C-alpha cells in the first residue's frame, strides 16, 4: 500500500493503518531496533512502541516520508530503551558514540541547538561522496559492526576503519568551525 494511503488511514483513525504499517515497515523497524538493542524481546517491545507512538502522532503530524518517520521513532525509542536497560554496560552503541567524539545524543536532545547541530551534520553528510556517506550512516545511524559493513560494501575492514576515522575528523573540524564544538 502507498504511504499516502497508510497516512490517510491514520488520519481516519482506522486500525488497518497499524497492520499496513507493520506489513510495509515492520522488518525495517525491527532491523533498526535490533542493531541497537541486540535482544529479540526488547526489539519486539520497541517496535510495538513505535506503532503506538506513530498512532498517537499521526494526526496531527503528517510525515512526507513515512519510512523515515518510522525509522526515526524506532531509533529514538531503541536508544532510550538501551540507555535505560544498560546504563553502565559497554557495547557497540557506547563504542560508536565514543568514536564520534561529539556531544552525546542525550546532551544534544537537551539543548536548544540540537536542530542546528542536526542540520550541520546533515549538510556535512550531503557533501560526502555517496559511498562514504553510506558507511557513515551504516555505522552511526544503524549501528552496524565493521565486519557487517565490510560484507555489505565489499570493502576491507581496515579501509572502513580508515574512512570512518577520516570522516569523523572532518566532521569534528566542521562542527568546530560552526561553533558547535570547541
């Protein structure tokens, strides 16, 4: 079913909207949540919460990109669940946030500049060549492991690590120039 029709079902408060959303974007949301949570039970709970959050936010919201909207909700819920359930544990998420060496997502969420920071990061990513942007997004949005990115891209792990390191340095410099970091 087309996204516009699914959104219309949400606006009509038709429960079929949840079924259609689950059919179309269930595997996508599950992959995002599982990469962050690494637990089938937590992933299932997170994805269910995603459907509820979507139901409660459409209307009044009318997303132009339902897939992106669902992905963002899932991503944010999974990160919140992750932080709550493993406050002190070290994992891929902790590694990824440390690698970025930019203000933590919690800090960004709590600051008035978060939208500006997000815009600066988006502009930076748009300026990257597609293949570099892809490995950055796989690592820092989907929390893919280096071996997984290697399998997806066909690049050697050492190349991926080097490219990510260069991108992080450029991003840090870009954010410093824009006054987000010191």
